[in-house]
C-alpha cells in the first residue's frame, strides 16, 4: 500500500487573511461555506455570514463533547439564536453525529440522510465493528473501542430527496458515495465545482494520531479502520474525481483546491487499490453490505 499522495501548502484552501481577522477556529473557504475542525473531525456550515434564523445548513455534527463549540460557532457566523433550516449527515459514524441528538432537538430541525444510513440514525442498528487490523497507527489500533451507535433522531429524520436536491442548499446535489459506510453521501455544487466529500476521501492520514495532530496535507482514501465496502469505496472516489472539483472539504484534514489537488485526487482514483486499500483487514474479502445490517441490530452488540 502506498502511504500517501503528498500535497503542498499551496494546495490549501484556507485564507490566512480571513483567519487573521477572527479570534476563533472557524475557517471560511467560500463566501457561503465555512468549516470548523473539532478535535479529529470537521463540521461544515453552509450559508453566508449573518444568514439568521433558518438561513443556513449544518453538515455533520462532530463529536459528543463538541456540542457547545458547534453552537457557538453557528451563533458567531449566523447570529445569536440562529437555527439551521436543516442538518445533513454525510453518514452516521460516531465522530460525525456526536452533537446530533442534542442540537436537532434544541433547534427543532429536520435531519436528512441517505435511506441506507437511516438504521444508524433511528436507533435500529449499530455499525459493523471498527477494524484495528488495517494498521497505520494508534487511531486504527483503537478502532474496536469506538462507539458504533446508533443515535436516535427518528422523530426528525428524513430521507434526502430522490431527485438529488439538498434541502436548504439551492444549487447543490447529493451523490451516493458508498464504501466508507453503506449510505454515505457527498455534496456537489456544479456552479463553482465545490465538493463536500465527507469521508469518501480525506486529506490527512486519519489512522495515525500524529498525522491527525499535525494535519500534514495529503490525498488519502477513506479512513481504513471504518471502511466496510472497499470495492464501492474505489468506485465512489472515481465518481468524485470525474467531477473535476476545484474546491474540496473533507471530513478529516484541511480543505484543498486547485490543479495540484485535482491531480492528486485523479491519481487516488486511478490507483485506488494500490494507494488506499490496506493489505489486510476484516472487510477486504468480506464487505459489510447494507443487507447485512440486521446482524448489527443490537446497539450494544
């Protein structure tokens, strides 16, 4: 397995001028798009500054201990007591849904996800176990200990529209990008070629605690310790690379833009098995398919 596709600092989408003018850790990467890194994961805010109540959308909801940070970042960007019009989940892994139950109730907001991801968001199924055998570092080694869910926001949970629209995000489309999870989605805006990739691919070596800490930029496949369908993961990266995005924001790592980023993404897609797929692992030869979800129906199993 090739360890990485390095990216230079010149591929970063961060704007030092914007960041220098703020005293928090929210980074604007487009006039209506910002993100905040919360420990090991990113949450994304769609909507212009000052959008006000119901004028913005939250994409993914971080870790459980970061609820207050998300709430405060939203207030700083959109206004005090400004609630989103929707929460969109790229998927339901523990590091992407930590604040979901609390914030969806507090804001009385609908939660949208792909239909194959619903069992992990309505309390009916836990994810397959994490895979510590894939190697790569301490984050992977601890995978068996990570919470598998599910969370339960069933009263607010809705299926993403079948026509591909994203509620509250005009001009955006959702794309089913399975592999990391069976119902994983990415979000795409063709007008400016902007991609919210979730964990379909990422820009740091998430398996390594050191890499997570320093955020050295690289083009990387989905986090290996939680990816359950490696064949579909490669197909999903190929679909996203074919879009030729100009700007990408992923669930882990810094956002990237430009020709260097796109060349690395295309390389990842064309050599996915060599670069991204671990040499060993629980789900290499025996993927955990959507039809197997009943095997994980016990949330404590």
